[in-house]
């Protein structure tokens, strides 16, 4: 793009600041030198919550559980969802229309009923509740989000490019890997970060299917009786810093990918 | 449909695979659409409770998982000294999780396994008196082995024994008790609050809060009308409901636990409150007061119980007995600031103040105040101002809930 | 081939979504109580009943959902556009930044928002001090707080699909459009926006559908006057233990949403969008 100007970048910065406002407060209150029991009035600066960062084993365990569940459910749901999205946009088959509509159903189901009816299933099947059942549930609700996000990318996708590669002697797998995958990759990436966020933030469905397992949001809910305790702010800050660092570390990689072929012209212009 | 009940109802212990297959075989006769639907559905709940308690294992399992409410046990730099002390003394690996924020939400998450007689994952749960009664009605609680609870028999205050919600303490023993009244910031309000109706003064509009919990809010509203909850009829409750609906416009919201941070931030000048919370909040804001309104406040007790299907019942008994040791109970109370069911605690705290006991860090610098606090250690006079909840049967509970729903949901 | 791609995900959804949903359907047709047990009686009447009793909350929820969707679309579109076309090698990093606040629990986010928006807090307190706002003014507990919470929390659900759709556009095509129409606005309306419709469609559904059923924002930031249908379902389930009503209400909500999706797809007009 040759477009220049400061309005859009300035706007983007503002929106990001808006998104980060509560995070900034969270980081700040991890340094609050609380005197009483609660943590919503600023009372002075201290580093003591940081030095004892791993002193609460239950919190550390909860965070570990959440990271494990979010990672696995992201990988599985992104794979399964991307496959469905590809099927829905690249092929015409019987039942395609209803499948397209069906995908929205899990999104429309109220969380509590989804969580409760899933628990009912696990109890009936006598499956004991724990990390395993949380995973099954998270993958389930993430699939739809992945399908919808990836479809925004694959829509209007031109199959001829892949066909051309095949004509040039590429195996279907090679054609997919070298032509299709790079083109839809931004969609898959966006879907994956969305799935990760949904999983690590989920409360209601997890609550029902966790048994006595505790995840990060469950622990935080229990601990936040008198404001968020500083230990949680510290953990939240840690998650945030690690996430941002990872994102910035990916920047040099991005340059390499930028050299990959640009997207082909899309087939049709609506309207 | 009776065979379908047989398929899912009446289970106590997890069924063996063969048993399950046999029942499923019987059920398969009904494999029509309706039967399929029924098979997936909520099964009949009621189970017959045996007269004798489930026998305990000979040896502790060395494992214990407990669910409790926030800020309800003493806390050191690396976890609860009480939990650590118990683990060392009995060689039990204990997981103490703070996951209960609301009686009904917690019940919602464990009901399904309980009704199937499966383990909920918890060995000890702590719920409020009326919830104990409800779970008992449904047969969801194990009978306790009082021969394993000698500290309870020796040290429990007389008034917590044989309570209205659990005769003979057959299924529960108290963890802590407290009072529902009104908390207010005397500077923000500009005067003292004495009656429940004072919350609805015009100059406080938009700065007062009520509880989202039906029992507490109806209880205080009824008391303000001169009716004690145990005597209340449906007509009385309807009248209380009308009063609340009429005043609703002045209320900021119906709060759960989060009323505390709204008070601390100053969004609420006055609100329904639990006694011990205001004691904690006053550490940072000395203008905060707690009062039992003129008509009376609600007296509640949170209780330990063992859910049916618990995997480590003997370990659970060991812990329940452990916290009835006066020394341990004192340590907990010094941190929690709610009433202890152990009679000797008040005297022990006075003693600790004199001895400069090491556990005084939990209440410093207010240990003196704590020892003489009439809400943590109710006097005869305080007790006379408090009202227990009414024992509701299922149908009544339904009616009250429906009436309350119209209050909180506009 | 298509069925092969659908199979693994399809089986997953069949086992862990369709089966529980059928059981929920069964629950909605039962009658009884916790103590008496529940019997399947095929009581269809419950649907009409819950619809009649909760029409205010249903309409309010749909309205809040629509406002949230339009607001997030307006906020997120320029954001996604900038990242897609001006992000350069920071694209992925920026994408990540948008979602980062959602890696810490909603409870933390909500409590911090309440701190920011408190009556005497850094925003309102200051404005009151200067005299711009009256003493009694507050945000928490009002419509605007609930909507603000919804808009904040669903912004990434809108921004990500928009970005995904915008990023795939051929830049030379857009430049050509600029040349062709000379007016940037016309070029945008005639070329860029139509091409981004799959993103608009996906984003607005990922926002609208969960927003209508949301209960966390009205619960923590609202008052009785802002009750949404998600809260009613929650209450029916947890407090009243009226599982049939909770289930029936969920199906009413799902049916309403599904019809909305269908109409919306037809409105945007292309077979391609819904298939």
C-alpha cells in the first residue's frame, strides 16, 4: 500500500491503549503495598509480591493447568476446525448448507446449559471429571470459532492455483502445503489465538466439568473476594509480558514470510 | 417410564460395568425417540438414605480434597498453617481449594454426580445451613461418624449442636457462623443507619446495595416488617416483595461477594453486608460500620459436610475433628473474623493477647478488638437480635424464589 | 474428500455437542422437581410459557447484541484495516496484542474496569472535581456500563475475522481501484468493503451470537433494569433448579439467533457466505 497518513496509526494506537487500560491497572496493582486485606486502593509501591511469586502452589498449579488445557485445545480445535472450514469452502456436497448453519449452533447455546448438559453426559458415561473432560469441552466450543474465522479467509478462495500446481506435477499434499497453506495461514493463526484466549478465559463450562481440578479463572474467582489479590496481578502481568514478548519475537519471522507470494486476485467482487 | 428410572435412578455407589449393561439391556426396550430423549435426560433424584452411615475404611487414604469459601482459613506466607499442621500430624496430602463463591452455583456444579452417586471430587464441602438442609432432603450428604469426631463432642459450643437444619449434626458440623445486617460508611451517609428502611432514604439513592441471595434479602425485609422469617407466610413474603419492588429504583444493584469492593471504592455508601467482611474492610476505612437493623438480622452458619461418593471419607473426618481442637480453631478465627463453633476460642484469644502468641500476626493490631467483638463473639443481647432462616420445603422454596426473581430481574 | 475433512471435527461435535443438546431437548420437555424427580411428559407448552414470561429480557438482549455488533464493527474495521495494510512485519505482533488482554481472566478485567469507572475513581472522580459532572453521576449499574463491557469484551471477535478477510486482498487491485475512482471513499465503498464482506459476516456473527447470550457483563456491571436473557437462564438453572425452563429458554434463544443468522446471510446476499 502506498497510502500514508497519521490518522489510522494514531487511531490504532488509541484502540490498543483502550484495550490495555484494565491491563495497565492490573500491572500497577501487582506493585501495591497493601496494608489491609484488599487490593483496590493504591497504598504505595512494593516489590514484595514479585519476590514471592511461586509461593502459592495452588495458584501455580492452576496456571499450569490452564496453559496446558489452552495449548492442547488450541492445537486440536484449530486442526479440526480448519479441516471443516476447508471442506465447507472448497467442496460442494450434500448437506453443505445445513452444515454451514449448524456450525453457528454451539455459539448460540448458552454457556451454562452447554456446561451442564455436557456434565450430564460425562456422569451418565461415568467418566470422572478433570483435565481430560475440560479438554473435551474446550475443544468442542472452540471448533466453531475456528471454522468461522478460517472461513473468512478461505471464502472466494481460488482453487485454480492449487490445480495449476498439480498440473505442474505437484502431489496434492505438496500443492496444499506450498500453495494453499501459506495463503490461508493468517486465518489459521487468527483462529488459533482466538481459541487460546477463549480457552484460557473460560469460566462457566469449566466450572461444571472440572471436578476438583482448578484452572486459572476458577482460582482467580475464588481469590478475588476483596479485589484481585496482588499474587494474581503478578501472574496476570507475567502472562501478559510473556505473550507480548513472544509476539515481538515473531516479528523477524514475519519478514521472511512477507517474501512469500501475495494472495491471488479473488474470483469475484460482490455488489 | 419406571424402568427408565431404574436405569439411572437409585444408584448409590458407582455401578459395576456388568450391572450397567444389565440395566441398559432392560432400558433398550424403550428405544423409541422418546426413550432416547429420556435416556439423555435428568434422572429421578431421590435416593433412600440408609439408617446407618457408610462404613469408614480402616486406614486413612493419605489424600484429602476440600472445597471452601474465600478468606475462610488462616493464611501464612506459603499457604494455610492449619492445612500444613494437619498434613504433618496425620501424613495426609491435603488440597484445600477456594472454589465456593455462591451456594447455588456450587450446588449446580456438583448436583449431577451426586444424584448418580458418583464422586464429586470433593471430600469436604462447606455450605450454608439452608443448603445443608436442601442437600439432606435430597440425600446428597454422607452420615457422619461421630465416634471419629471426639473434639466436636468435647469442644463444640452448645448452640451449634443439634441445629434446626440438621438434627443431631448427623450430616454436618459447623465451620463458622455470622450475621447478615447492614454495612455503611458513616461519613458518606452522614448519619447512623438503624433500620432496614434507612437504606431507601432519598439522599442515598443509587448508592445502596442489596444481596442477590434470596434468603438474606427477604429475611431482612421481613424483619423490618416485624416478621421473623421462620413465621413468615407466603402473604408476608408477597408484601416484602412489593416493598422491595417499590424501592428498587433507589438500589444500585443486587450483589454477591462483590459488594465488598463496591463499598471499599465508595460506590456504595450503605449495603446489606456480612459481619466479618466489614471488620476486614474497616482495616482500611475506619468509617465503616456494621449494624444489625432494628427488626433483626439473619443468623447463618456455614457447615462442613461430606458429599456422597467422597473418595477419602476417613481423612475428611480426621480434618473435621482437627479443626475442633481449640488451639486450631483459635488460629483460624484470628484470621477469619467470623464466629467459631468452638466455645473456648474467645478466652483463648484473650489469653493469646496477654501471652503475645505468635499467631497474633493474623489479627494484629486488632487482636484486642477481635476478642471483644460482639459480632464475632455474640453476646446474649446480640443473639436476641438475630433470626434463623425458615425451614422451607421444596414447594415453598419454589414460590419464594419466583417472587424474588421478579424483584431482581425487573 | 469433503466428508473426510469433515469427519474428525464432525464426530467431535456429534459426541460432545449434539448428544448433550438432545439430552437438553429432552430436559426441556420434562416436568417435575429435584425431589420428585423429572419425568418426560412432552410438555411443549413450556416453550410458549417462557417466551411470554421473558419477552422483555429477550428483546433487550437482542437489542444489546445489535448495538454491540454495530459498535464493535465501527471500532474494529479501521483497526483491522490499518493492521492489514499498514502493519508490515508487525502484522502478527499487532494481531497478538489485540487479543492479549483476553489471556488474563475476565474477572481481573472486570474488576479493573470497575476501578477505572468507580464513582469517585480516576475518571468520574476527576470530572466531578472539575465540575463537569454532578455529584450523583455514575456509570456502573447503568445501561452504558453493560454495553461498554460488551463492546470491550467482544472487540477482538470482530477485529480478528475482519483482519483475516482484509489481509488477503490483492493490494494492486486496491491501488487500481484508487486510480479508477479517483475518490478514495468511492473506491473503498465499491471495492475494498465488498471484498471484506466475508470478514464482516464472520465478525458480526462471532460478536452478535455470544453477546446476546452473555451474562457476565450485565451481572457484574448492570442492575435489574439491564437484565439479559443469559442471566435469566442462569437463575432458572442455579437458583430455581428449574431445569426444564432453563433448557426451553435456551432453545428459544438458539432458534431466534439461528433465524437471525439466516436472515442476515440472505441480506448480505451471496450464496457463498452461507452456502
